[in-house]
């Protein structure tokens, strides 16, 4: 297990709305309590409303701006600002542009009996509050 992670060692992944770099997880550092991922969203992209039943999350903006929903409340977050999302709370992140959005997502705990992510973007009230962006295969 690593105690330091270089840019060459992060685990890369992608979703229709963003690219991710896993920086802390069990495979990389043996983490038992914290997951850390850096997400990069091009202008206009979004992670539609979803929830993490067994995990709480912090979203910390590094670059750009995010329209961050936590439950029914939305705030425009800028670099250096963050949102805390309690366990099982519907939330969504939208990049209003014009710049690329980069943020850190910190989730805890690593292990949970519940699903990692449950999409709720097609359910009320979320579908009405902020209509989802439709992605292929979704």
C-alpha cells in the first residue's frame, strides 16, 4: 500500500458527465474510512440527483463553479468553497460554465452494506426542481 500518491499513480475513470481520478481508496492506500476522488466536469455537464445511502460526502471546489444541490437547497460554489452532504441525502452537481469544474469528493465510510450510488433524478421532487441532463445509456 502507498502512503503517498503521485499523479502517475492515481486510478483514472470516466462517466458520461466527467472524468475522475481516484486518489484514496482501499486498493491505492488501504483506506478504511475515507475515499477521495478528483472530478473534472466540462462546461454544461452534471451529476444528476443521486444519493449515497451508507456514506456522507464533502464536495470541495478546486476550479470553476458548481451549482451544488443538497436536498432542495442549491448554492453556487466557487473555488475554495464546499458542501457537506449527509448520508442518504439527494444531491446533484451542475457545471454552469464557462470554465471547467474541478472538485474533490471525499466520502466516508469506505465500506457500506448499502449501494454506493442510487439515482433519483427521475423521481419527484428532483425531476421538477432541476430537470436531468440525459446521457446515452442512462
